[in-house]
C-alpha cells in the first residue's frame, strides 16, 4: 500500500510469550500513544484497555490498515507492561497500561562493584551480553571494533547504562524494531525514507524550524595536564565570530581527548570548529511510515520551509488514532562557520613552557609561550 495516501487504521494488543517471543492472546485497546527516542529506555507506550485484569506481562501493539482493499499489518511496540490504574463502570473496567521498552530488564540489573569491560574485547558482543537479560532477540552487525580502553562501572551502574557507554565509545547504536527485536549496529549512513511534497507528501503543512546558536562559542580555552591553548574565531566570514557578533562567547574544556600526535593547539582549533556546528532542528506531524525509527536518517525536500537535505530522526510520538499521526523531531548540524577568508585566520594558543626544543616565542614572564596556528578553511 501507499503510506503517503489515506487509509483506515485499527489497533489491538497481544500478550507475548517471553520464551518464544510469539503472540499468545489478543487484548482490545481503545487508544493510546507510543513514544520513541535515542537514549535511555528508548521507547514507551501508554495504552487504554477494556477489562484488563493482569499484572506485569509482555505485550505487542499492532496497527492494521486498509487502503482500497490493500492491507498492512505492522508491529508498533513491544515491551513490558503494567497497569497501575483501573476504573470501573458497573461490570466494565478500563485500565491505563504503562509499557516499558524491551531494555527495561537490563536497566533493572545493577552491575557488581569493580565490574569493567576490558580493552581489546569485541565491544558489540559485550553489549549483547549486557542486554541478554531481556527476552527480546538481539542481533549484532558485522565489523564491531574492539574497545581501545577499559570502561569501569560506576557505583549503581546498570547493565543498560554500561552498554550505552560501550556503544558511545565505539560510535555504534541500538535500534529497536516494532516487534521488539534489538539490533546492535554502526551509526547509520544510509537514508531509510525520503519525504517530498511531490512524491511522498506525508508531512502536514505546519513545520517548526529552529536554529539555536545563542551559546555557540567563538573563543575556546582548553587545558590538558600542564598545557593550555586558546582558540579564537575572528573571521569576518563567520557569523559566529567575535567580529560579527561584536562580543566574545567563551567555552572551556579540560582533560582533552586529543588524537595521536595532536597538539593541544590543534585540538583547540578542531574543537572550536566542532562546537560551532550549530544544530538545525525541525518538528512536524506526519502520517505513520513503517521502518523509520529514532537515530535513522531521512531526506527532507521542503526548501520553502528551510528543510532540504539529510536529517537524523531524534524523537517520535505516535498517536494510536487516525493515520497513526506521528509527531517527529529531526536534527542536523548546520555548517555556519565558513573560514574561507581573504586573509589567513590566526588562532592564538597560550602554552605552558614544557619543551625547550619547540620553536615558539617565549613571553616576557618566561612562564608561558604564545604560538600562532594558521588555518585554511
């Protein structure tokens, strides 16, 4: 069926057997919503049920559609559910069901003091082991890097938060499908859907676009052990520069994560450019489309609204109603800081004198040296 066109929608819920991960009982629902994001438990659901009398169970929510005889059957959410609230009208009871994602069991188990993920191990396989307390099926993409440094659990660290730290260290992510299947995979590079007013117009007319660079710095001070560097953006071509903003906006970093053979001055220059990649965000409502989840990449072609390019899905809220209306937030870095100036930019680094062989000019107090770093673009 064509998801960009109108269709009728109905919803129901099933009880899931955690041992087989199959549906074993149908439960009627009257409404609700599903929320998705890229951190924490990543998914949740609030569902209204009729004559629901159970405690904690595993559930799955389905969408059934009909479009001129064409049908679709989509799993929308799978997770662990409880019903803390119940109301009665005669013999009929209605329950507000709270659903937690398949990651909830991993978030409920605390690692023992002293637990650590050693350097050199397969990082994605370790994440799979940490999440293995959930009954959801877990797959690991090929090519997982090894951990370069050990990661030690903090007090109160859960299996889930440790898994998140490992994924952050290797630049991978979790992706949870509607049927609850968990995928451990690299950060996405391929677009999963394209929205366009001419060919796939599923977005409603109102789009809110925000470009927040109020706190983006134009001066960055970095300290690492006994060294300090200051990077400045004084370019006439950069809208965030001290020149065009007419003021200095400082940021500070310590314990710098420098690359191999990267000097503190080079790190400061690189980090200032990264911090000036201001996030462009957009929020809109659209028809539901299967296979699009937070963390995925989508192409938006709405140039009149300032959206024309590839965006990362940040959050989703899906109403279990007409066309499964999906409220979505997407983000992308906006490259504002062009440094293609007529003259070379200079970024001044202030360094503690630690090596007599370095070719810097020593300042008057003989305690600090000043280096000029030339950048091109």
